C-alpha cells in the first residue's frame, strides 16, 4: 500500500544501507522501495556473475573487469570497493541526477563504500542492518542455496568484520522479526524525509512565505 497524500520533499536524501549478506537487507529494502514514494535503488556495477534470477541493469550492472577498471579510471564511480574478491561500485551520475530532482536514493553497499560516501557526501543517512545472531546468517545463506559452503563461511567471517564498524552508522535496524524490521527501516526513511529542512515548502504554503 502506498502512502496516500505523501508529498515529495524539497530535497532528496541519500541513504546508505549496509549489513552482511543473510541479514535480510535485500528483502527489507525491496519492501521499503515499494512503500516509500520517491525512493529509488542505486544499481551498482559489479564484476561478479549474476545469480539465478538477477537481471542486468536491475539488480546490478554486470560488467567485465576491463569495463569496471575503465569506470574507475574515468572517475565515474561515487565509491568502489572489493568485497569477497569481487569489485563493486556505485555509478555517480544517476545518484546526483536523482538528488538534484528531489528524488531520494538508496545505496546497498558495504562498510568500505559507506565510509567513502560519508567523505564526499556527509549529509548521507547511514543505516546498518543487524542479524539477531550471527548463526542466523549461516541459516539464511544456506536456505537461499545460492552460495557454496566456502562462500557461506567467508561471508560469516566478513559479517563479523563488518559488524565491528556498525558504530560509524546513524541508525541500526535489527532484523529479528521481519515485520518489525520493515517498520523500523521504513520509519527511518519517512522520518528523514520529514525533516523540517526538507519541508520548508509546506510552511511557506501555509504562511505565504513567513516562518520557513
Ligand atoms: P552481493 O554480491 O551479495 O549482491 O553483495 C555483496 C556485498 O557487496 C553486499 O554487502 C553489498 O552491500 C555490497 N555491495 C553491493 N554493491 C556495492 C557497491 O556498489 N559498492 C560497495 N562498496 N559495496 C557494494
């Protein structure tokens, strides 16, 4: 269900969401993107192969290592990092085009990328998704069945390392009970988009220009 009567903010926000694979971050984000008007997903470039069901240009831009290096060389990436031996990066142009038009953007990126975004865009709102227990990550990755046992173990080690940096984030979402985590994440998006600094036009409309 969409939010009837929701008005776009005066300025879009840049949201960064991190969290280890298996925390349910993708599920939470998909629901939020459907629910929160004007919120768009930033499609990253990656050198990894598509998983079953992933679409080029929707989930990722799947590029060759040469294409990726060319994007880095031309400085086309807002941030980029190596995660699990694969290269990932956020194309810069679509992010700033969206923000300039008052749309909001969500980046699903790792802790290294989040650090780089914070450097170039300190206004970014950063959110870290936590699993209730690390063991849950193993269960979820195994149930997803898309990664081999070695990859699952590597991702758990990586989850522990990422967790050590969650203190750098503005918000934490705990994905224990899914409905609660959905409410938490969507609540963060809606609250940030309701900041007075993004809503001067409401006050101007009501006061004829005074007060905002
Ligand atoms: P996956 O391969 O499972 O889709 O993603 C693996 C990890 O890479 C996730 O933690 C995801 O957030 C991160 N990731 C995806 N796209 C980007 C990106 O553009 N930049 C960075 N720094 N990390 C990314």
